[in-house]
C-alpha cells in the first residue's frame, strides 16, 4: 500500500451515540454502525472515524475515559467492535478510533489511586499542586468554564484543561508515557486504520504554572497554553513508539498550531499524517453571512490557509462540521438561503481543496441545527458549565441561551434521521437526546432514490474525489485559488500535468455571470439542472456549484 494512502481517502465521522440503535436503549451502538456499513459503502467513503467508544462515565460524552482497554457497554462488547472493524475492512472501509491522551476520567483507577494516596506512582501521572492560602495554584481557566483546578479531600489541587471530571495527565512522567504507548499499540494490533488524536496540543504544560495577568482580573484562558515549547519531544516519541512504525493514518485535533509550526505537525516527517485545518470552518462573528464582505472574508481565510499549507508541503483534514460544532448549513448560511442546493454548494466548496475531506454524519443529508426550548434540553457538559458560570457571575442568561441555540455542540449531536418513522428510524425508543423535529422532511430514506437530494449529490462528490481518473489531481494537483474572482464566487483550480479541474461555486442566492478563461471540456459535477455557457463565461444559478474539466 502507498505510504500516504490516506491522501486519496474520504473520511466519514461517526458519533456512535447518535448513529443507530439496535438494542432498544435509545443509544447508538456498534451493531448499529455495522448495520449501516452498506449505506456508507454506497456513499463511497473508505474510512470512518468513530468518536470515543471506551469505558466512560460519559461526562463529556466519552472523552472522559475510565478504561482504555474496554469499550463502553452501552455500545456493545469488545468483540462487537472487533467484528465491526473486520466487517468494515471486508467492505473496503478502514476504522479510525479516537485517541484521548491529554486527560482521562476521574473514575480511571489511576486517578482514584492518585487521590487516595499522594505517595503512589499514580499520583505523579497527574498534575497535583498544594497551596498555602487555600486558593487554586494559579488563575488558569478551564476550557469548559471555571477554574482549571479542583481540590481533592486532602487539600491538593489537580489540573484539568476541560471538565473537572477530566484530570490532565502529567506527560513529564516516563512511566505514564510508556503505559499510554502500550495502549496505543494494543489498539493498532487490532488492525485499525489509525487514530483521530484528541486535544493533543495541550499535553505540554508551562512547568512554572505561573498565573498570567489578565486586564480585568478574570481567569486566564488556558487555551493559550496550546503547543507549548517542548511538546515536540513528546509528540515525536509518541509517533516513533506507536503509529509511526505502521502504515497508519493519524489526524490530530491540533488547535492553536500556527502556520510556523504546521510542518512539525503535518509536514512530510510531521508528528501526524495530517491535522485539521480549522482556519475557515465557521463564519462566527459575521452579522450577515450572506453579505459579500462576509463571503469574501471566508474565501480569503480558506484560500490563505490552504495555499500556505500546500506551499509548506503539509497535509490537512478538511471539515465543515463535527461533533464539536453546530450544523454547517446554519454556520455558513442565513435561514433564507438554506436549501438542498446551498447544502450541495457548501459540500463542493471544501471537497476538492488539498487535504483529506471529512464528512460528519448527517451532513450528507443536509441535517440542520435543532430546536432548544430551555437550558434543560441541552445535554452537553460544556453548555451547563458555561450556564452555571454565567449565573454565578450575574451574567445575561437569556443572551447566553440565545448563543447556545445557535452554537451549541448539541446541534450536531442529535440522532441521524434515517426515515420518517417515530424517532427518525434511529431507535424504537426515546433517544438519549431528542431527535430534530424536522426529520419527516429531512431523512435518508426520502433522499435515497431522489436524484436531486443532498444525499445523492454527496455520493457524486465522493465518487468524483475518488474517481481513478481524477483522484490524483485532487490529492497531488497544484491548488490555484482564483483570488480576483467576482463577488460571491468561490473558485479554484486543481492542476496536475495536463489535467485541470475547475471548481466554481456561486455562493449567493442570486444568479450571476462569471468569467472563465479556459475552455470547458466536460462538466464533472453540477448541483443544478443546467449550466449556461458562452464563450468565456458561465451564467450560474443561485448557489450553483460545478466542477469542470478545463483546457
Ligand atoms: C475535544 C473533543 O473533540 C471534544 O468533544 C471534547 O469535549 C474535548 N476534546 C475535551 O475532552
Ligand atoms: Ca443501543
């Protein structure tokens, strides 16, 4: 197999709780994923990434792991997962698991031991500090709200970048690292295709643990401690001792890595096969996403980062959505513009960029944000921590609620809408999180045989990206953004030897005529009925997207 086989892959992200339930408990499971392998094969993807499915009290939906070697019984047994990996492989689909090694659950036996016995080996697997004044060791703020330190009964404080029930590991301890590497190899031995690596830029801490002054005396956002100097030694060792020895793919969630460090992380000899390019994955802060300024800014951000990543010889993963984000349709489109055509247009924009495209479950159906009436409807620990913090600080809870409706991660976590039966065919009992009420209109069954559906279009997107005639153009081809394009037009070329693919996306609800300097040889993909062409111009319908073979 080619060393960098993953450059031609298309990945589908499975959020297991919300994918498909087969044992009537309202929670998705491994057998549910198995039952949908043919659906995934038909979609055309060749890799799936499954979010954490290990033993966990599920405080942060499985990112709080209490046993790295046992799967969570709510998803099935270890044997069920083995069977899933095997069956997927037979169908030409590799499985990526989630690797979470910045922190674990407070229910992990190591942490329990560490709390009980300050002299134990395990106590040094975590970051404990004592203070004289009964105050936390410094002013760092957890990413999920509140101080990043929590006290145990004997008075020590431990550090947690995320929820207080997710203590951070002390990567300085070589025995801990050894144990983690053994675990990684144990999973690789099962024949998985690789890992998505969680929150990895947080593993190295500033060992002075000094407070960082903030202008208003508020807590210091720990996020600023990402990619701390010295992290490279840990990441090199992790790679060399585990996946680096195999032909595995790794994609890291490496937030806070600037272009200067991109090559270290995702260059030819980087720590990982790729890292996600998060530079353009939302339009936050845009008052009107449909304005030409907003579209222009978005286009710039996408072109800038993609051009830089390419020129640095690096590789990235492209995402519109994930389990940490609201739905793409809502993030990038104003309500008046949300339609099948605009959903297909969005898909086209990112699918042919350099890098490996990821599809988040339900994105291929054009699933949307859900309806949240009150704070109680939300499940996400981050939502509740932020709400509590807001109440404690006398903040505006109504405004926060409004923001959460739009931006909460729960929007992306509602069950997949398989059909129009009760609970959307996800389960025959009430799901752990409510189904989006629009399932009668948006569901896979209705879209399956409909050539104009979002699902049918995504099948074509994947097929073109993996088409033997074109896949190298999209993986190896030069990326040439059309920066001087008409307003609202997001256009770029991918060029390899004598082949040129031109991607033209009219990202607006208005028709417009755009210039094309080359001759159109063939329409490879089109999300509308026709394309009006005249010498040197294309007249594009609202949200029309086309991929053209150009001469
Ligand atoms: C990153 C994961 O993607 C996110 O879902 C989780 O909440 C944080 N890590 C903290 O565990
Ligand atoms: Ca189940």
